[in-house]
């Protein structure tokens, strides 16, 4: 049976050109970018070429990027790094939202245990944070605001430009976790001659494996002048903001994947719109009209479709999907094999019983409409069986 992968929000297949870029480095001569000899100089050149490419995709200066081990480390670094720096001037209050990724929420909990204060902004039924609620929550001792760009469970997009502007008006740095949005939407942090308007964010999280790059690498964009303490200390890499020898093969793969995503941005967006809306239509039909989309109807990444199937237990749905060769996700963290209730859907006010039927399908490279028709037929078969037996 042909296996079908609809879990691109979890991770994506490595682009063949990214794989090739990595292989070239892996099979090439050794080189530590901090060494002074010619091998080291070659490694440094390679790292800075990759840095330039990635910087160009968001319109920032190359030295405003700090490479990390992925989105999780970038989120941790943004929150802890900025709050520790801000604490020196008595700012120990942080604002975030109730629907963030755990890489943000768990760091918030850890900061709270360390004596920081965190405000969790609510979201409406579509999963959106209101700009007014942020304005009301901002205080003189607020050191940072962190609100995600696109939600990893529902794809819902936040009004980041307006939220970041509200923080900026009060002189508070704004971080956005763009792990899901980067490479899928035009995101420019500085005015470039020919592109969209500037996004007034101070920090932004990027992750490589969500855009067909390798796993285990990401970056934190840090606008020049933003206060930040390093998370990892040791060598003086990344301008003393993150100690540790650069992961050159991963960096080369990330840069190649980022450049391709930027080149193909528009074509991919059109494709995702086509696939996402087709999937919604097919799933409505397969469920006898009962499937409901979670998240904002329009302000969403089209490639992430979270569907709730009333009356159908999520674990049996995922098991049946797996038996049908279709990879999708429960949409929330899996702990010891058990699905936890989704904090995102619960913050949106979705009743627990309905939330527990949510399955996230996410699309990307390699998916086709023909394959979708096939997947939908397989799903229709077991949903039909389920309806008959109940
Ligand atoms: C919104 C969001 N933030 C952060 C992360 C963590 O990124 P990484 O897997 O690169 O650590 C993810 C990955 O699932 C994500 O979706």
C-alpha cells in the first residue's frame, strides 16, 4: 500500500538539493570556523555564505541571526535570554498567549518558577489574540512580549504586525515564533527595496526542518540593539550569543532549503491553498458533512488543516489512519503514547469532547491531488464502517 504523509507541520522531507549541500560539506575537508588556518577559513566562508542566504530570506543583517539547534532552543533563548537581560533594569514581567508551542509555554513556566511573572493572553473562538488585550496587559515592568506567528495545531495566523507595533509603542521587545510561518509567507523584518512592509519584531524564531531543511538546526533573529543574555556559553561563536562549534552540514542544508522556499514561496502558497481546500471538501464528504475545521476560517496557513470529527474518537481515528497508510497528527503533544487534551483548542473554547476528536493534517512537498483523492477514499471507507456500526 502506498503510504501517504500528511504531517508536514511535524517535520518535512529533506529537499534533495539540501541533502546534496549537506553531503558536500560532510564529505569535504575538515574545518572549524573558529580556526585560523586555511581549513578554518574555508569553513568560516561556508558558514557566512549560508548565513547571508538565510538573512536575505527575511531581509535582516547576517549578524542579526543566531544559529541554534532548532526552533525550541531559539524560543527558549528568546524568552530566557531577553528576560535575564531585562531583569537588570527591574523588568520581570513577560506577556505571551495561551496557544503558544510548548517550547514557549514550558520556558514561561520555568521563568515563573524563577520569580518572573507571566501574563497569558486569551484567544477568541478562532484562536486569535486581540491587540487591545495586549495593550491592556503591557506594564512599565514588561520586559518582553512573545506571540507566535502561525499556530502549529490549527495554522491560525496572529495579527503580528499590529501586536508587534503595540509592544513597540511601549518600547517593549517583541518575539514571534515563526517556526510554522517561515518559508510559507513573505516575512520581512526590514524594509527591502522591493518587498512587503517591515515587520516590527525584535526577535523571531526560525526552524529548518519545517521547510524541507535538516532537523536539529534553526535560528533566532535578534534585531540589533535587543538586550539578550546567551543560553549557552563557551566559545565566542555567534558573536558571543551562543557558544559551540557551528553545525556546518546542517547550516548548508538549512540555507539551501531556505533559499528554495523563498524562490518558490508564491507557487507553494498557491499549491497549499489548492491542496488544503480540496482536503476540507473531501473530508466533509467522507464524514457525511460532519467534519468541522478548527481555527480561523481564512486567516490560516492553508497547508495546516485541523479537523474535528464529532462522535469519532481521535485515538481510533489515528489508528485507522495509520492502518490506511496515512500519517497525520493528534494535533497535540504525545506523552508516553497518550494524547493530551489540546491546550490550543481548549483556549479557543472548544468543548473537550469535540476537541478530543481533532486530527491535524498538514501538507507539503510531494503531496498531490490524485493522492488526496485516494487518501479520502480510504478514510471514507472506515468512517462509513464506523457510522454503520454505531
Ligand atoms: C510553532 C513551533 N514552535 C517551535 C517548534 C519547535 O521547533 P524544533 O522542532 O525545530 O525544535 C515547533 C515544532 O513543532 C513549532 O511548530
